[in-house]
């Protein structure tokens, strides 16, 4: 790995940990604050809402700053509010600290994508960007299960405090390791915001937010699903989170290859349909422990396999505003996070049990595939250009 990219990967690790560790901490937080699990689930939505607000806002406000300085500011905000989350006295305060902690998330990945591409050797820009996102997959494989373990055996506060610690390490790594790159020529922020006038942009946002919302319906309530329906001991939840992380790691690799071999729109549509089928199987088969574990791995794989095709779609439609487009993609994923956590909690609150979020997820995944179909009709591009070449040209445009 290019050592200059290490701070970006470490930032991806911190962000991936704080985003996904909450799923395994819901029962512990609910017990501590004496509220219901669906009420704590809204805290997941709060973080995602912060990403949605912060991604375009902070990217546009900081677009004239030197990238290193902007990344330092973003990770400082991230560290402060994650640390404050660990000291929240009640669920309401936790809701707002998580909202604020989410603000730098999308902007960090958007700016980080630009920095990674500028530090990469010629022709290896996409590999450099994937190095940053590798931190997110490692989080789901290692630090998310570790945080879940800490939450179950000690306190959920240690898990969020640990995220703050990784944030401090990232801050130091950016300061001492990341090269100082000149700011991009000052641009017209009104011109960048014109990205939101493009129909294709909104269709990609909708297919991402609604389609991936199906996955978040399921994973937001994975802990009670596995303990109450699949009847695993609570002590198994960290290992189940590790299984999801392994699936995401594999899916990240597979999704990239699919996006290279097929058009990104075809890959995204296929993966959304596969996600819908897997969630339907989870609804019916979670009572069987062996099937439940196998489906958990598959659902984790499909969730992150979607990242590469969707990111390529957004880059292609964001000519002249690639950094903002890259940030918007993260915002759209977290719209799905917020939507899934909220809608998944509704049937639980109504008494339909912990398998019901998966059924809601089926509908969202199929709706996402429907928006992909509309995008294909509007753009007239199921075949697209050869994906590998389009990707290289688009990333080079950064």
C-alpha cells in the first residue's frame, strides 16, 4: 500500500466503525437508557441524517481550502462529536451528538477520493481510492465486532470512546504523513450545485437511498433478530457482526469486478434484485441457525458490492463537480441508513416481530431496482461505455 494513503484508510476505519458498530450496541444502549430498541434505532438514523446534511454542505463550504487542511478539520469534528457521544447521559443527547458526528462523514470520503487520486501513480487512481474504502471493510471485519464485544461485556460507551481514539490517531496521521497538496483552482460553487439540476443525479440518489435502505432495514436490527429469532446467545453477536464484515469484504472485491465486467447500471440493478431475494429468504428462514448465518453472509456481501457500481454511476454523471458528486454518493447511502433504520423499526414497534424489517427491506430493494430501470430509460444507456475505461477517465478528471 502507498504509505501516503494510510491516513485516508485509517479515516475510513474510524468512520466505518462508528457507522456500523451501533447495530450491535442497540440492546445495550436500550437497557442503559431504559428505552425500547426501536427508539435507540432512531440514533442510527440521526448519524445518517448528519451525513446527508454535511456531505454537500461541508464539501461546498471547504472547496477552496487546501485538501490536507480540510481533512484535518473534518476529522477533528468527527473525533469531538464521537467522543461526546460516549458521554451522552440519555437517548436524546445521544441522538444529537450522533447527528453532529455524522456531518463530516461524506465530505471526508469525497475530499479523500480527490486526494487519493492525486497521490496515485498514473493509471492507478481507482486503486488508490479503493485503498481508502478498504478501511471501511476492515472496520466491519475487525473493529465493529470488537466494539460490539466491548458494548456487551463492559459498556457501549467504551466502543464509542474507542472511535474517538481512532479519530485522534487519524488526525495525527493526516498531519504527519499526508502530503500537503495545493488547493484546486477556485471554482464557482453555484456551478457545482448545478449538479442537482440533473435528472440522472436524482435518480442515482433515489436508487441508492431507497435500494440500500433495504439492507439497513435488516442490519439495523441484526442483534435482536439473531438472539430472539435465530436463538443465538447474545455472546455470539460480535462474531455474527464479524461474519457480516467478512461478507462486506468479499462483496467489495466482487462489486469492483462486476463494475469492470458489466455496465455499472446492470451490476447495480442485478445486485439490488439479489439483495431483495436474500432479504425475503431471511424473513422466512431466520429460525434456522445454519441458513440464518449463510444468508447473513450473503446480505453483507451484496450490501457493499453495490458501492463500486453506484460510485461509478455518480462519477459519470458529475462532470465538472466530481468531488461534490463523490460526497453525494455517501449522503445517499446514509439516506438509506436513516430510511432503513426508521422503517425497519416501525413494524417492530407495532408488534410484528424482528423478522418484519427484512420484509420491509425487500420492498425497498425492489424499489431501488425500479429506479435503476428508470435511469436506464432516461439515459438510454444500459450498455454504457466500457466500464474500466470510463472509470479511469472519470477518476483522472478529479
